[in-house]
C-alpha cells in the first residue's frame, strides 16, 4: 500500500499537487494561482487528489480500494486499516496464530482456521453435513468482495435467536472415567499436531464444559474474547490428556500459556465443572523440600512431621492450630542452617540433640536468631508430644527479642504525587492509607459494603471518611462501573484479572507501580498524628486500632518537651509562700 502524499504547506488541507517532480503546494495555493486542477489521467474524474490522479485511482488516497488484510476480500479502504467489517470484529475477539489449513499468520478462530478458510468451508458445505474445512480448502479458496455477508439485526434477528435458544438440546451430562493411563516418559508435544487435534476433535467432555463456560461467563460478565480464549484452551488441554475422559490435572493447565492458551480462566471453568485435580505444589512445600533434601532420613522424617502439623494443625492431644505459611517459612529460614550443621556433624536423629548442641548452633542476635528460637521450640514440642524425642532441649532458652526499628516520615512531595495519580485505584488506595492509616491487607480485603454513608467499617471500628478520600472514592467507583459494568466481584478494588472473578487483588496492587509501600505510608500517618497530639498514646490506640505496645513504638521517637524554668529575677508571690 502506497503512503499518502504530504499536505499542502500553505493550506494544510489538500494534498500537494505533485510529488515527482516535487511540488509543495496544491493547485489552489500555487504561487500566482489558484489554477484549475487537471482531470485524472486514469479515469478522467475531476476529483483531483495528487500526482495526476483522483481520490479513487491514487494508491495513497483514503478512498482507494484494496484487499482486506484478514480475509483478502476486495473493497476495503485505508480509513478502516484495510480490514472489512467482519475482520475488524475478529481483531478484538481472536488471537494471532497460524491457520491450520492455509498456513497464513492471521487471526485464528476456535476451529484453528482463519476467516477465509471458514468462508470457503461454508460455501462448499453440503446440506445436513458438518463443515469439512480440510477438504474444502484442499485446492485453495475462492476470494469475494468485502462486506457482502449479511448481518441480521432488529426484532426479527432477536426472534430468530430466541427460537434457536429454545430449540437447543438439553444440557450435556458427563461423568469422568475413574481410571488413568500411566506414562512411561513424557515428551514435549508437537504444537502443530496438538492444535490440529484440538480443532478437529469434538468430545462429550468439551460439550459439557462448554455449557458450564457459557453459564459461568454470563454470571460473571466475561467478554466475548475471554469466552473464546477459554473455549480454545479447553480444547487444547483435552488434547493434552493421556487418558481421554479423565479429570484434568492443574499441572497440565499451567502448560497452556506456552501453547497460546489461558490458564487462570480454564482452571476456573474446570473447577466449576468438577473436572479439576489440583496437583500443584505450593511455594512453601517447594521451599521446605529444598532445605531438607540433604538431611539424613530419620531427621528428614522428624522435620516433615513438624512441617505437616504446622500447616494442617492437629486434632489429637495436644491440639494445635494451623499456622500461616509465612510463619512456617520464617521458622524454616531460621532453622535450616542449624539442621544442616547437625547433619554435617554426623547426627542422624533429632533425639540425639542436647541443650549444648542447640546453644552452639544458634546464630548471632538478630532476626534469624529470633526465628530459629521460635522454630526450635515448636519443633521439639511437637516431636516430644508424638514421642519421637525424649526431651525438649530448646525448653528454657532465653528468648531473643527482634530488633525494633524506628518509624521515619516520608517525603511529603512523594505522597502528594501519589495522591494525585492518574490511576483512580492508586489515588484511592494511597488516600485510604495516608488519611486513615489502613494496612495493606485491610485495603486488599475491602468490600463494597464496607463503605456506607461516608463511613468506613473495619471490624468494630467505624471511620468517617475524609473529604479528599470521598472525592477519590467517587472517581474510582465511576471508573470501576465504566470498566467492569457486569462484574459481580464484591471487593472494592479489582483489576483486569479479578474483574471477571470474585477473588481479591494481589498484595502488590496498586503499590508496585507507585513505588511506595503501604506500611511506610501508614507509619508516616501515625507519626503525624502522634506529633500533633503531643504523644497521646491512648488516642493513637483508639484512632488506629493499635495496642499499647505498638503505639509506644511511635511514641519513643517523639522528642521530649523542653523543661520550663523560672527566671532568676522573679520572686515568689504571697500565695506561693
């Protein structure tokens, strides 16, 4: 496609009269003019454009017809980016890929075929028989004129669509097989063969999942593109199965992004259909396995017992509540070097550990020593309760307190810049923390129903929202309604990933792109309040929900007031005597 000629230097409306030889003015603005423009040298039209041609014959004119970049149909224009109406719709609903039938790199539909191959198959379709795309495109395609395929609109189209919905067959029922084919070894799949198999195979399992997909998408307000991507991914993951008809492993779904599919939405649909087997390994399990691989078998089994009780808890006496994975992670961080040091000394079981062994291997005072002491106490408590060790060598050790940090104020200009962010979600999140000192998890878990009549409810606290917070809240709610009008997510903050779902945003939203941590903003707000109140700890506790010990951390950094002394020249009054 030729590039349009430049505009006239004088009027900046018409195109230049000639580019070869170069003329920088149109015929109306030529020096000594205006001059009448000649007729088109190709068709004789008087609608002159440039280079002796009219607006239809010149290859750079906006009304010069060309071929569609998607389906190669003739009769599209530069103003529409050389796409027909149907291919413009395909651009927003289907991804780029290689057509399985003609080999072109273009927008590919659910069947793995481009729009040109689909139209060729429909043209050669026999009555009462399915479309055979491979046979229809075996000897090439018949091109056509653009924008001639009728699109049904209006009341009659709605009536026809309602009749088709009523005439649909009943929902497909599917029961997965209970057996599995074991694999000798696993080879990376041939992507071309896999996509062809997914496009040409129609299974009962997919028809069942497709019905679940349509219902789930209508309930959660999914876009058409997300529905098509998920349907294509369901076909791909079923083509990956070694046991057709069995439940699908989550580890197989995680391979979809490398094949051009989507993992999160596919896993959500399979879970809703009851066909997902979650065989994923969590981060804490991978971290634990990396630190116990080199330990002796007996010690590894003992540490594994502690790990299982910490994560799942125990209903047997002594009962124990499950701990947060982050707590377990910190305990492993403190104890892993100690385990390895004992194993290097030839110790095979934790029953051989004495109090001197524990005291010798403890790290220097600091955070790691605190984590190690807490972890060792819990480790030997659990093993002794299960009679795997005789005594608790960590009992009675002096507790090492972690080093306390001193809160420091932030740069006011940085906070002001974050408050005036162009992103409504970022501006609201910063305002909630900067004015009301919310924590990061509290902002992450806020629900729409937590804000009523200008008041924010968090637990037993009812917080009147400040004026700047209300302004940013209104702007964000308008943005939320425009961007995700059909979402049913109950949380206040949503993004592109959580909009079509019901889960909360991640911990890094929207702080990662702001470059400021919510904890630093919260500390700055509490410092400002404690300076304004002169160190009133009770007020800080009531206002921000802190404990007395937590509030004292901020009060210790407050400068003591200067002592007032009586001037030397003053003399006591009669009342003072």
